[in-house]
């Protein structure tokens, strides 16, 4: 019998080791960043006073546009419908190449794509969803299966990450699509990886969803600098992202090229 390591115990051990060396003060607060399956969270902490000076995350429910995986995927679905129309498709049907069945992140993105596609006038084919366990290789196989059933293609392929989206593109290119000469099937992914951005630039992929870690880092850097220099905490921070007196919401966004 294989003994599985206790990953939570290992995480707590690492946390304790780091915290024994890092201590935040009013003049030099500690930055704590955590990434869950769904979102990114950050806090600026004064350990002397035992208070969180400011926090930011991509999960805040008060932000209604791109507040989490579902909302971001919804916007991606809408953008995919517009891309399909621009590519000449009139029967706008979408098949999703999904990650791990039952995973909460996978479910949230699927629900978002479904809502976005439907609201934009397309049809989300639930019964045709292909599960590729978040890997490119299985996405290639899934795409080959889709093309064997729909030899004329479908208007949209939505994927729950960029690796699967790129795998789907590989399968499409083998079938004569998305190669710059034949018909294009819009493919949308999640993560805004450099490989996906390159595919968007060369026209083989339509778009991806950016979980804005850069925006998070920039905002936290600004806030921390404000505390160190005696400025108002949110000086230089986008006012639309500020909620109340201590919280900042960093939006997700769709990426369709520079």
C-alpha cells in the first residue's frame, strides 16, 4: 500500500519556518499572498498590532464583472460568440473541453461559459462536454473525437485552461482548421499563458482569461509603498477597485491580444 504524504502538514511546517523569520510592523508590514484553486488573496499585515492593514483578492463578491472563475468564464463565452460570428459561423454551438469532472474550479468555469454563450445567443452543448483532465494530450484526443462526430466543425471550443485549448488547436489543425488557410473555429482558454498569447497573436486561438496576478502584485506594491512613505493607503490605486476603507478587488479579464 502506497503511503501518501500529508501535504497539509508539510505546508504548515513550511509556513511555521517562514513565519519564524518574517515579522510585520507598522513601518514595514508583512505581505501575505495565498492562491487557492479559484482565486488569489493578498494581505498587508502589521504583526505588532495584530491587524490586517489592507487586503485584496480576486474573489470579492462585491465586484460583479470578473469576480471569479464563473464570472470571468462568462465574459469569455460572450467574447467567443462574437469571435465565431466574425469568423462567419451562423449556427453558434459550443462544445467545452473541461478539466477534472467534479472539481469546483472546473464546474465554475463550465457554468460561466454556459451562461456567457447562452446570453450572447449561442448554444452550449452540455451533452457533448469532453473531460481532458486539464492536459493537452487528452485535449487533442477529445478534439479528434469531436471532429469525427462533427466533420463540418462547431462554432466554438471553450477550454478550462490554456494547455487544453492549445491541445484542441493541435487537433483542429490536423483536421485542416485554424491553420491560416482554412476555416477557423474560435478556441478560448483560461490562464493567459505565454504560449496562449502567442497562439492568439498568430490567429490560431481567439482568447483566454487572465487571472490578474500582475494587477494584484502591482496594487499590493503600491499600497505597501504608501504605508512606508506615509501616504494614504490607496493613493495611486484605481478607485473603481477600492471597496470601503480596507479592501481592493482585482478583476479577472478576458485577453484577446495586445
